[in-house]
C-alpha cells in the first residue's frame, strides 16, 4: 500500500501543477518502474496508485505504455492484469475498452469487477455505451450502477428505457432512476410526464431532486413541476405556521403512541441516503446518532429550515456540463484536472474540460419541503423514531431497500 500512496501522491502533485492541456510527464518514472520490476506486489501497487490519481481523466497513453501493456497483460497475477486493463481504457485503448465491455456484460463475472469495469468505461466516455446499459437493466446485480451511469450520456431512448420497468425496481433503484431522469431537461420532462400519468409516485421525487429541476431555469419545466409535484419552498411566515402545526402533532404523549418501526421506514426512504442513525445510513450529512434528536422542536426547525445555518462542508455546488447535464452536490476534491462531487446517490469524478460552469450555493444539500410529501402520521412516526433510544425492526411490509 505504501508504494500505491507514494505513486498517487506524486501523480496528484504533478497533475495539479501542470497546465490542463499538457500530457502527463509525471507518468514516465512510474512507467519505467513497471518496465523494470518483476515484483507483482510492486506492479500492483504502482498500477493502483496510477488509477487512484488518474480517475475521471481522459489521457493519451504515456510513452512506453504499449510495452507495459504487453508485459503486464500476460502477468500470472490477476490483479496486475486487471489494473493494467483499467489503465489502458483510461488511456483510450480500443482493445482494452472492448475487453471491459465484455466484463461488464458477463453475468458470471465477479460483481465488483463488473462494477469497476462499468465505472471505468463511463468515466472514459467509451463510445456507444447506452446500448450496453440498456442490456444491464435486466441484470439485478448491475441495474443500480447502470441506472446511475445513464446520467453521463445524452441518449433519446434513455427515459423510456428507464421508465419501462420502474415499478419493478427496489427503492434504491428507483432513487437512482429518478436522479438520472432529473439530470437533463429532456429526461426531466419525461419524468414529470410519467408522474402526471401516475406511473411514478410523486413521493419518489425528493425535495432535493425537485429543487435540482429548478436549476435548469426552464419556465415550462418549473410550471409542470409545480402542477405535478408542488411548490418547493414555503414562505418564511409559512415556516412558523408549519412548525406550530408539527409541534402540535408531536407532544410527548403522542410520540409514546407512535409507531417507531414505521418511522424507521420513513427515515430509510427520505433521510438514510445522507444521514446515519444507529449505525445505518449514508455519510453525506452529519451522523444523527449523537445530535439533539430527542428534542422534537430542534429536529423540526432543522428540517423545516435547513438553509438557516449551513456548515461549509455541506454547502452545495451546481455544475452545468457542456453536454447539458446538471449535477448538484458537495465538492469533495479538486486536483486541477478533475473535480470529485458527492451527490445524493453517487460520487462523480468530472473532468474539468467537461464543466461549462459551476456555481457555489449557500443552500444545504438538505432541501426545504422534506415533510411536505408526508402525512401527519408519518411525520409523527419519524420524529418518534429519531427520538428513540435504539433501533426498532422495520415493518414486515416495508419495501425492499
């Protein structure tokens, strides 16, 4: 691992210092190491360091890479062969790209290897990838990664393809599907049309994703969103009324009678992608286990007005890409060539050459309107779950995660 870290650090420092349109001279010493050593462990670590540092970038192969590929492509070590193949795809090698496409499509291949292959193909902007993604939607092991990958490509068949089997998806897959369909104006129109027909429940569109649709600055799309889903942000005076309403729903005696198991199911559907509670959930937002969650008023104020105080680590940036895609998320890293963005359902690495604009936002990743799509009983159950001392079981009829 030490060799991988040294290699990655060297590459990142050199890449950050180099102009964006220059090749990567920093790769030459690493290529020389790979050509001169026969130690598979060293080869593996150097290759992994290069992968870590170059993810999200599209580069020409460095001098000597053809000899590295010939040497390591026949290695007895499977990891060395796999990592050589991954780097070759990142360097635009068509034969390596074809091999990774085959790995991603092969149902009998290792699941992790298939997902890594697909991620590499997406980040390398491999040509004609949507047909492969359409085939993967019938494969439960690859459906989620495929749904997320569709967002990287502008393809007119994508909305109908995703929506065709929407009712068969798990909750997590539905969230991936909605996030992808909200990433481009044409896709968003199809999503809202499906909601209008009742094919996609309105509750499947989170307040966060609804807010993202407004960043397209498309009047027609915004009006359709308001008709189908509702208004995003209540006025300030309304928040005071809403707080009073929800506090009246959640006095101590009502919380004692609430169904915490149902509350856990609500949390899983609306909060768990970003927040951890009782050791389960996402790491995007703060861990709630040690917060003031036993105080209903504190929780309700935070939920009703999450933008009142936004810690820097949780401020959003809106990225508009050259191909029309919009990405909303937290900027996690910027090495001068690639930005890493944490969205609600994925970590994306965006080549800066593909970014048309990026605008920091004072808004939190957690949007207003989280409670608007819940009934009073759901809100009460959720607050009771948050305030409880332990993890209750999920209801027997809870949807698949």
